[in-house]
């Protein structure tokens, strides 16, 4: 199973592509950057195009997206929601099952604690995938962590539903 993990953001959207079977393997990770001087609609278009390009290149079986968190600044939360919207739309257009995980759940699945720092997530991602160094930047590691969370939960989900796939 190939999973595209996404850490949404309007300035930097992190992504990671992980092959889940039989042992998780990193295929690619990186970020989609947008210019802060661009109008929001242009930035959203760039994010959507970047996600569609990843979907076309990798043809994943599923998408894992970090759920929205509630920032102190309401505007930040709303703008992040816009970015998530175009990401979810791209995944839906591709016909993918989309799994959404709150940030604390991703941190807990990867590090064992929902209060982990970005550095701890990066370290554990590199350990779980047997990488020589942690994915950079931290947003890319967060995208990989979302994909890994999905990969680690899939066997449990299949066991609970009795599915063999």
C-alpha cells in the first residue's frame, strides 16, 4: 500500500510518500512552498497543483492528512482550513480514501506521546524508516509522519473490520 501523507500549510505544505508493506519505506518527501506575497487564491492553486502532481507521479492507494488544529489566531485557523480544503479536494478527485488524524494522534503514533516536539517527530521518523538522517525540513517530516500513522494503523483497522485488504 502506497500512502501520501500531508502536513497542510499555506506557506509550506509538507508531504511524504510511504510504502507500507511489508515494512514502511520512504519513497519521497519534501515541501510545496508558496510565496507569502501572492494572494491567497494563487497560493491555494499552487498547493492544489502540487498535490495533483504528487498524486499523478506516485498513484498512492490512500492519503493521510493532518487534521486542523485550533490556533490562537482565528485567521490562521481559517486560512489553514482553506489549504486543507484544496488538499482534500485533490484527494477526492483522485478517488482516494482519505484518512485525517489530529496532530496529537500523529505525534502519539510516531513518538508515543501527543506532546512531542517537531525534533522528536523528525528523530522517530528517521528511526522507524531506518534513515541516515531525519527528513528536512520539519514540515516534510510531519507529512511523512502522517503517512506513517496511516501505515501503522491499517493492520489494526483491517483486523477490526475483518478485511483482508
